[in-house]
C-alpha cells in the first residue's frame, strides 16, 4: 500500500536519485515539475501534516484573524489591526511612504514570528525527512563533488521550503489549515509572506519581478545566515527519531489525509516508468513489486478514496449549514436584544423630557 512509510520512502528516494543523476544546473535542483519534486510534495503532505498543524496553522490563522478583524472594524476606528501587510506602493490605496513604512514593519514582525517558529521546531520535522535530506547530501557528495557547497542548501530549500512549507502558506485551505479558500486580499497576504520566505530559503535577494521587495533586502540577508545554520543543523542531525510535541497541535481534518492519499496515488502513477527504472537499478525488488501491486489496484483504490471524499464533503456541508443557521439565530437574537435596549433608552429619555 502506498501509505506504507517504508515503501513510499523508497519511491521518493528513487525519484531523488533520478534528479541528482541528471542534474545540470545546481541552482534549479528540485525546483522544476520533476518526479522528485512532485513526489516529495505529496509524500510530505501525507506524513507532514501534524508538523504543519503544529507550526504553520497558528501563524496562518493569525493572519486570517487580523484580516477578518480589520474588515469588521468600523471605518472610523483606527488601530494596529488597520495596518495592512501590503508592501507594494502601487497597490496601496491613497498610500504614501509613511503607510508603506508602517505596513513593512507589520510585515517584518509577522515574518519574524513565522520564521522563528520554523527554526525552533526543526527537531519536530518527520524523521523520514531527515532520511531524505541525508540521502540527497550523500548523493550530491558522491556524484557531484565538484559543485559548490551551497548546492546542498539549495537542494534542502527546494524540498523543505518550496515543496512543503511554502505551499501550506500559499494554499492553506488545501492543507486544511483554513476552513475555506482565502479571499483575494487575504490570499495576497499569504503570497507576500511566501515570496519573502522563498527568497530566504533560496539564500537569494528578490529578483527583478519583485522590485517592490528590494527594501526587504536587509531583513532577507539577515535571515540568510539563520537559514544556513538551520540547514546545517538538519544535515547534522543524523539518525534522529523526531516526534511532534502534541501540546496545542490543531486537529488534522480527515479530508486532508484523504486528499493526500489521492495525490500520492496520482503522483506515483504519473511517474511510474521513471521510478520503475530507478528502483530496478538500485536493486529494490521488493519495493518494485510493491509498486506494481499498487498500480494494479490503482483504479479501485482511487474509486474508494473518491467515495470517502464524497462522504466527507456531505458531512462538511451539513456541518456548515448547521453553523450558518446557528449564526443567523445568534445575529437575530442580538438584533432583538439591541432593539429592546434601544427602546428602553428612548423610554428613559422621554421620561426625563416629561419631567
């Protein structure tokens, strides 16, 4: 079964071997739509959700809370939550340098909290990730020993950040970190955060397409040192048995796990020929046989998973309807209560005037 950690890990390692063997430009390692990139992303989603719910979900929900609170505030109310994260002056309505400076300070504060959480939870990454990263390091050392040292960091950043952490920020609803798809403005906040974190992970400065992020260069450069140390610590933590601290871990929705299974099935199926060949070269006959069995049950397995998804969708629809009905009732009760209070105030006012 594809969910077997040992088998799935062998599939990912085989795909990694293919990419490293065919590596031409070190800066692009694990950054294309290759078998290794796709398989690590789906595999990471399958086994890494508890980590994302521990580290990224609180951060993602905090941004959503700030966004919703800002929308609910009265127009004449001014407070910290009125500050936006938008740092492109061309997108700021009636904006000027002072607004941009205020936004950038808020933006850097949020980024610092997010990155700090990532750095300090290094030991809670899935242990399978450590095995993959060590395998990448070893293969690069053996096959491309003449490459510069940074290629190890580019490889690690391409997998861990570009294929795992950043997608959970960019598409939080797909990872179950949010209950619904972000609106356009909220999505923009996540896009901005993702762009800066990607620059830090790549140990690069913003490119020509993100000129508006040039003012973040000092912030990004400062974190280049920190992310390099982060990569070093991960590569040096051999044979660890990482576990997630269950304190304050949000519940991973069952629909996210089901969706992960669908994606990993589809990814294996799409890249089956490349993976077959590499597994045969490496002599992993048992894993090769397991993959063949997997592909034979592929149509049935996908059908069963789709049925599970349909059931979960109906359950979620029912829950949402009940929630909306409950919210409407609460708003109605609040309105009635306000009307009663307003009537009482008017009566008291009339009494004073009569006197």
